[in-house]
């Protein structure tokens, strides 16, 4: 576990975030648990919501007094989504931004978690050089999914390709490690 992940978990527990959001299956995903975070990375909490009004009320009651608190309700790929964000500090005073993302879709079926799981598997099958390369791309301004696509030479739209790889076997994912500096054209194996 990285120092940043340990700090983040301690801060989330201090805020009782997992307890407060327990009815909504809160799941920490994104760059911090992947260990590819950079200084500006936020903590992404993914939730499953059946009733947006109830969720909105809980989030407003519990977190609206936090610094930089903001909410937005948007549609992503036609799916209603609720996003709340705010800033806090770790015990050592260093800043942490938290983003709570919710859809009426079970957590493990949401794109953000599927991206996270695919990225985690790519890293588990690789080594620390892969992790460092992703961080370097992120420091250059790339978003996480494009950084993974670039590093592992994934052809196509990064977000879609990572979703396609969600159900790939470890052997299929190892292809990207075996030829990380070459070119590999991802093909839809269902054809």
C-alpha cells in the first residue's frame, strides 16, 4: 500500500465517508488505489443509487460544509449521474480532493470501476516501470485512461478499449506487456 493510499483511507475514515455512504456501496477507485496518482489526483468514490433524491439529501447533509463543496447532475452516455466534490486535508495538512460519483447502476457495472479493474489487472501483470510510466504521462497532462492506452499501445478510443478489455483473460492482457513498445491493434474477439 502506498503512503498516499494509506493517508487517503485514513482521511476517508476520519470523515466517516464509508459509513455515511454504506447504503450506496461506496467503492474507492481511480489513480490513488492504483498507485499511479500524482500530486493533483483526487479520491474517486463510486456509488450505486436507487433514489437520487435520498442520495442527494445524504450528501448535502453530511458534506456540504466541506471546503469547495459542489454538486452537479449530468447525463453520461445517457445515464443520469450525480457528482459531488469537495476538498479536505490529511492529518499532516496536505490537501485531498474527493469526488463522489453515483449512478443507478451497480458499482461493478459502472464504467469507472470497470476501467479501474482493467487498469489494475494490467498493472498486476506488469511491473513498477509500467506504474512509473503512467505517472509520467499523467504529469505531462494526460488523463488516466489515455495514459494507459498510450503506454500499452492500445489502438482505438481509450475509454472504449479499456471497457472491451474488462473481460479479457490474463493471457490476453499479457500480450500488451510482451510488446509494450511495439504496436498491437486491439480487435473485437466476439466477431
